[in-house]
């Protein structure tokens, strides 16, 4: 059992060969490498498999196998890596509002994010928001516009809550709202069980995948693949066969699914698409 965190194996998995110091340079490099190497994916909830959040299970799945995971797994892995290096990390909880109408009631606290304390301030780190992956940590500063290689972000205040927003088409689009109340492992376990088993949650009936590299952002929603390249190109195509799906999982996302591509294609090729991925 991998009950201890294997930092060397994690570094090999994400292709990181730099220093392991608790500073912003290391945090930024690891954050970018993580989202490029370990895709967001919900194959276990979609295929009825349990999602286990203890560090042994997360390492076995996301490091030892060609698999990704959703926010609870991704940020549990990053938190363990950062703490092993010597960072001070607090797990927080968010409520996804990515596709919510203005003024709509908030949903459950179903997203995991991290606050990292550094000598030069606090930084929000999040490698698991599958609707719009973040490629760099953000300084915890209200209303400060912060550009990463892939997008421009802002942490906004909304009454007693905070919101992470991304600039799209000259407007701010909120990703999720959160506060600074630390979350326990038990909080994440309950939320993960709900989001991986409830029949009305998108994770149990839609295939949702995202990978963010230095060149492009790749999104797969059921059989619709979208590639957003850094040079401004947007390429979209519909996958028409299990063979095409298998090739995309292998070549684009570097994923070996827990079921055959034929079974997976049969499950998602006729599913209606709507709503928003969360966490």
C-alpha cells in the first residue's frame, strides 16, 4: 500500500525535474506540469466504480496508472505532494456556479481547492476544476486581474463569499464561490460520494475530460472533442466510432479507460449533453 507519499514517482508522472522547495517557483512549475500530465476525467463515476480518496488509492490511480480523476482526487494528490515538499496547505470547499443563471440558488459544496501559504503571501492552487482547468496558482488578492499562459482570472468578493472568475469575451464568468473555512477529509469524502453516485449529477451519465498543456486546452464532452490552441485556433469534431474514441483517449488524454472503448462509446454516444461539469 502506498500510504506514504512517493514524491519521486509523482515528479516522474508529471515530468518535473526541478527543485523541490516550498516557494512560488516550485509551486507554479508543479501546477502547470500537473494539469498537462494528469487529465481531469470522470470515468469511474460514469462507469459505476467507487472513487476512493485515501492517499494510497489516489496515488495508485493517478500516478501508477494511466488515469486522471476529478477535483477531489486531483487536489488531494497535489496537496499531498506540496505538503511532502514542505508547503503549508489548507483544503477549502467551493460551490460550482459555472453554468448557473444569475441569482440562482447555490448548490452543494462540491469542489475542492487549496490555499497555499508562502512567505510572500497566500496563493490559490487548483488542478481539478474540470470545466476550465487553471494552469498556475493565483495570488490571493481581491479584484486583482491575473493572467496565466492560458487565461485571465480574478478573485472577487460576493458578500460573505469569494468567487473565482475567468475573463471570457470581455466579461467575467464565475467558476465557483468559496470561503476560507478549512475542510476535513470527511467533508470531501461525503461530497465525493454524492457527486460520484447521485443519478442526477452529470458525472454519472456524461463523459467529461479536460487536459491543459503548454500548447492547447483539450475538452471532451461525450463524443465532442474541442481543441483550443494558444495561437487562437479552435478545432471541434464529433467522434463517430469507438476506434476514434480510443485513439483520442490514448493520444490526446493519455488515458487507459477502466472499460473497453466499445463499451464506453456505447454508453456516451447516445447521451444528451447539457448542464455543467462539477466539481
